[in-house]
C-alpha cells in the first residue's frame, strides 16, 4: 500500500542527518532519489550505497541559496528520471547566538540559506508539479521557528519564515494537486545539533521534553515520508512537530 515506485524525490541536504535518513526510507519504498548537497564526497557515497541496494539514485551538487544551482538541480532530475513528484527540502544551517551579538553577515547567511533557499527550491519544484497536476513538498521548519528560545534570533526567524511561507504556498497550490507541509523537529540527535547544543542547552531542552530524550533522524524521516505518500492527499498547510511532546509541554514532574 505504501509505495513510491515510479515517483522521483529530490532530497536537499540528503547526504547527512535527517536528509540522509529520509533518502534511505524513500529508497526503501522504491522511489527514485536525487541527493542534493554541497558535500560532494558524502553525496556520492550515499548514491553508491543506494545504488548497491537497488535504488535508482543520482547526486547533484547544489547550493540551495543560488537560483542557478536550484534550476540546474530540477533540470538534472527531469533529464534523468523524467519527472519530479516529491521535494524534501531539508538543506539548512544553524547558529546559536544572542540577538545583540548577531552581526548582519551572520543574519544574511542564515536567512539566505534557510529561508531564501527554501523559497527558491519550493518555487522551482512546484512549477514542474503544478504543470503535471501532482506533487508533495515537505519543507523543514523547526520548533525554534514556532517557540522562543535564547540564541536563536536569526535561526528562529528563518525557520518561522519557512512555516509562514509554506502556509501561503499550500493555499496557492491547493487546487493543483500539490500539497505543501513542513516539519518542526525539536531536539534531534544530528551532527549539526551535536555542534550547536552544549551541556546547558541539552539540560534546558530535556527539562521540557516529556519523552526525556532527544529524537533520532529516522523518527523525523518517518514523518516526512508519510507526507510524501499519495495517501497524504488531504493534508496541506500543516507544520508537524516531531519533538517528543516538547510543543505540548508545560510543567513536567518526573518520578
């Protein structure tokens, strides 16, 4: 029942973390997979692994903040597979820095990759999908874009912008067979999080997570893959928390 055979999925940020876990799951249910990333070696290695497991996969080096790169990615996907049914746009960068310490260069870099990059990717993919009357777009927001947290002025703004933009696009394309949703992960144990989260950040997060643990990339990927299925056709404009109950939490008594 849950198969994506014959569907082509672009996964930005697909060479590591949540993107990599998602690419693997998409391959498991027979999708063609396009890995888009700036890490050439990791991207090529991922494609080789998927190919050895019987998946049709290619790697396209892509800077999502560059419109020419984005258009080239779509063109390469169409040339190889003939269609693009799914966009998993997970490429992004993070920064933990107080608002007063954030300089414009840091702000511009975070907004450029996370928000402008999301706009360029979603716009380019949607043109192909709308023309064909079918598509699934899943963008990457964050709990940092939905709730206030220290050190996240630029990052939170970029991810809150993704959620707002996703809602607009979901309304504009609702009649075209294209659904647009976003994920809002909480504390997920990725390489990026290991760099960003010091001991105090981890303590603060765990105090507010009812499940009392960080999530895994595979748990986020599972939510993403559901939103990519044909059976998710009546879900659009949703920002789905994948956060161990963090967004729902209040006072938590343990024991």
